[in-house]
């Protein structure tokens, strides 16, 4: 009798397992899910998913690094618009100083303008905005803007012989190029 009940239980378990398998097949067919049939298929799918995961992880690291660089550059050059707006004021101060020096009058006003100019340049320098040294240097189109080319016996060819407007750079980025007159070398006789 015990053998009959064991066999009966085994038959019932087989029937239940077949029913569950049919339900899974029907559910998979309804959802259009495909199950790999072999262990090698599962291993291939696992390897594919691991590779995809590693690629996504690498892409995220690249994205983080790129965003960090962009944030650093944004912070570094945040003062660029205000520096561009201040430069014409400094130019006007320079013109006022030059006019006062030429007229020889109003020594107190001249001294005041010179102090204001020095203070403004000090503030710019605190924020890593510096004048571009141009006079006597070789012409560099990255930092100089040539407005004229003249022959000169005093300056070699392609060297700056006069600065008409001072240029500035913030860190390593040119805010405004120096406007210069460039020597074309000795005059042809």
C-alpha cells in the first residue's frame, strides 16, 4: 500500500509539473519571451549582458569626467563677460591719462586717473586677467590683431612696433587681442 501511494504521489507530481510547464510556455508565448534552450545559450547571453554592463559603466565614467572638465572650465572663465565689459572703461581711463599728460594741466586729476587705472588692473590681475605683452614681440595672430603693417629700420620684420590697444587674456584664453602695428622690415630704397 505504501508503494501505491508513493507511485500515486509521483504521478500526481508529474502531472502538476507538466501543467506548470504548459502554463509557462503559454505565458512566454503570450509575452513573446524566448528562453534559451541550452546552457551555452545562457552563458552567451550572460557574457553579452556583462559586456553591455561594462560598456555602460565606462560610458558613465567618461560622462562624469567630461562633466567635471566642463564645470571646471565654466568656473574658470565665469568672469569673462564682466572682464570684456570693463576693458573699454580702462581704455577710456588710458585716453584721459594721455590727454592730461599732453595738456600738462590738472596734475591732481591725472594722478587720480592713474590710481583708478592701477586699482582696476589690480582687480583684473587678482582674477587672473593679465595684459598681453606685445611691444617688440614677434607677431602672433593668436593674441595680436594687426591693424597696419609699416616698414621700420628699428624693428625686424613681423615684430610688433606699436600697440594701439592693449590686449588681455583670462588664464590662457584671449579676452581681447592686442591691436598692433607690425613691422614689415627695413624700407626698400
